[in-house]
């Protein structure tokens, strides 16, 4: 089967493989770029004091109800 391939076939195969490699490289570089752009504290804080402070801010802004606040506060304190 390979003996039936001409030089053009090999060029086409090489082009397709090169395109796939470039796409994979672009995806990896994009992921690395986005990971570096994300601020260190933008995720969910693991420190219970920071989580409680954030929860207090959300309650003060009216973004969580008292029931949600109490439930989440108990959950955070239960992890201690």
C-alpha cells in the first residue's frame, strides 16, 4: 500500500500532521497563558477566615439570604 503513494501523498500527509501539531501547540500555549493571567486569589479561598469574610461581604451586599448565610457558615466552621 505504501508503495502506491507518490511524493504528493507524502506532502499531504506531512501537511496534515504539521497542522495537527500546530493546533495542539496553540491549545497548550493558550492554556498556559490563561493560567498565568488568573490572579492567585481569584479561586475559592481555602482559609476558613477568608471564606467567612467573603461570605460576610456577600451577605452585606444582599447576594445571599440569611438562611444561605447560616448554612454556609456552619459548613465552613464544620471543616475546622
